[in-house]
C-alpha cells in the first residue's frame, strides 16, 4: 500500500515541479518527513507492545503453574 502512495506522490511531484520546482521539492520533503514519522511510530509501537507482552506472558505462565500444582 505504501508503494502505491509513494508512486502516486512521485508522479504528483513530477507534475507540480513542471510549473514550480520549489513546490515539488517542498511536497517531496513533507512526504519524506511524514513517512519517517510513521516508520518511527510503528517501531515504537512494536517495542512498546513487546515490552508489555513479556510481563503478561510471565503472569500467565505463573498462574498455569499454580493450577497444575
């Protein structure tokens, strides 16, 4: 999906750059900043999820052991 958006944006930038190079460059810079922000957010969300999952898994294991005893 990201590839489709990037391809469309590049075509849009190309068309806009024909009339005004500065506008095309600005749009591309904004898009790149946005994509970097989204990527960082995804990484942080994954790290947070992993950090929260580990204690829950340990607690589930502990409870299972209690019921087995």
